């Protein structure tokens, strides 16, 4: 396909944000070259889809937008332009039907990421998008050209506009290592440090001399899920957050979908106070009165474990957690035990390393961008995706915002190019 005008745009990063920017620009007739450091594009996209590709969430409007926390307003325009309904329509247009799961998450009918990515890349190539793999972005030349380390050596690229979609700092083996952050900071771009998001946490020692969980708990239960439970946390503003779900016990602490839902609050509390206490309701279907009545019921010669299993169904890992966290005196006090069953305090010492996180917070600050997501310090350079300073829980919100900001950046490029002479290098 021959572009309908002489404008040329370079996109750096072949994840969902970069691919979506390429789609919008190529559809408008712009010549697009997309560069990625890996041997193929969309690698994190494919890995995220191994357990079923969660494209978006069926929530709409303000409920959906609230998932982006204090960045909701910054993302409002982008999300409004490509919301959960639009994501599903876009997938249908690629021949990929979707369905809404019981949790409200939206998946392709076959649950797989590869067919969607293949169809997407086929359409992009048909529109003339040129994809260059094994091209690692290493910054700019003194003259302002993009600099890449390619299989043939250093390659410099000049374009009329650039879209950076370089990702955050999670899963660096797939190409997103955050190396770009100091380069942009050095050019006067306001950036926030990258931090792990949707991550696991290490627990604080539960007894003197320990580094985390006891050896007994690790050997018997590491890797097992704790469910059903509900978690509660009070944020710095005094707002209580409560959600039901499950989490997984790890060798060093906790991880899993319920933990990820609270990870931003927990991480920020640890940063400010040195630790964070996460309260877990082991029996979310019971009222406090019911739990206290059963705990206080005389048990005769039966052990506490047998009694709680018989009266409340508490056993296995849930019972082990009670023994891990509570003192013998607390276990024998019906009032304290009943309270702990529905608000077990798990003290967290630190988030797991960023390389293990599903996503990251931090990156290019929104006040460094204009409304079209162009860097005010670098006219003609636009940013999109996870390299922007926002975060969201898993559940399709991450992928939706990456694609939405990719579209917004592309629209910003088209608007910016409209006021320039075609072919002008910038």
C-alpha cells in the first residue's frame, strides 16, 4: 500500500500502544516505520494472554474510569475515545469475537492472544506499516535523530514525528526495561520513578529470628491459593477499600489477583511508613456475630483446629495462617480469635522486585504532555502506553488504557502534522 501523503512517523515500541498508534496513523495514510528491540513484536501481549487474554472489562463509564485512581481525569479523554465497548468492536473487526466472563472481564472467545495479534499485524502490514525488529532504541544523536542498535550496527532515523511506546519496567526480558527514563529526564521531560504495580509482597517476620513465613508454612503451603477471602485496607485519606477474591501464599509472602487490587495502596503505605497491614477476612460469608458464637461455643476435649473445622469449616491453609499470625494467648481468647478470623492482620515489609511485577507505576508525567500527548520539551515526540505515569489493577484495564493512549498519541500526531509542511524533519 502506498501512503496518501508524504508524512513519515517513527513508532518506537511494538506493544499494544505502539501497534494501536500505527493502526490510526496508517489508516490516515501516513508512512509508518515501527521499531522494536525484540525478535518479534507483541511479546508481552502474548505472554499476558497465556492464561486467557483479558482484553478489557465490561464496566462502563465512571465505574471503569475509577479503576485508574488519581489518574482517572488524566486518562478521561483517551478512555472515552476507546472504551470497553470500542475495544470489543475493534476485536470483532479483526474477526475475533469476544465474551464477558463471570467476573466481568472480557476475553476472545477462544481465550487466545496469538490469533488476534496475527490478524492485527496482517492488517497493519496491508496498510503499509513497516516493522523493524531487533532495533533497540538508545536515545538521540546530537542532531536529534533517533538512534537504534540494530543487527547491522548503529542506525539513525529521522522522521516528521515520533511516537514513543517503550513500556514500563516490568518483565524486562520481554523488552520493557525502563532504560529510556533517564534519557527523557536528561532532555528536560518531567518523569516519576518507576515502581512495581500489580505485584506481590514480602511479609514482615512473624516471629523473632525469622525473615518471613515460618519454614513449616512455606514447606506445606507455598504456592497454594487462599480462598474465598475478602481483604480490607484503609488508605491515607481514611477511605476503606474492601474486595473479595483470592490470593496465593508464596515462599516470601503473598501474591495474586486480590493482592494486585490493593498493590498501589500497599506499596505507597510501605514507602511512607516502612510497612503496611493488610487485613484478610477468612470467612467473608459469615457475620461477626456468627463467627463469635461458634468460636465461643464450648468445644470439650476437641482441639481448637477440630472445633473450628467442625463449626466454621476453617482448615488447611486458613487454619495455618491463624497459627502463623496469632499468639497462643490470642488463639485461646474467643473474642480476639473471632476478630482475627475476619480481620487477620498480615504485615507486609516490601513489594517484590519490579522485574516480577505485572505492570509499573511512574514514568512520563502528564504535566509533561500537551492534550495530544506530545512532550512539550520535545516538540514532535509523543508518548503512549505504560511509559506514562498511571497504573490500574489487572482485569483488562491495563490493556485498554495502553491501546487508548496509543490512539490518542496518534491523533495528536495527525493534528500536529496538519500544521506542518509534509516531509519536514522534526
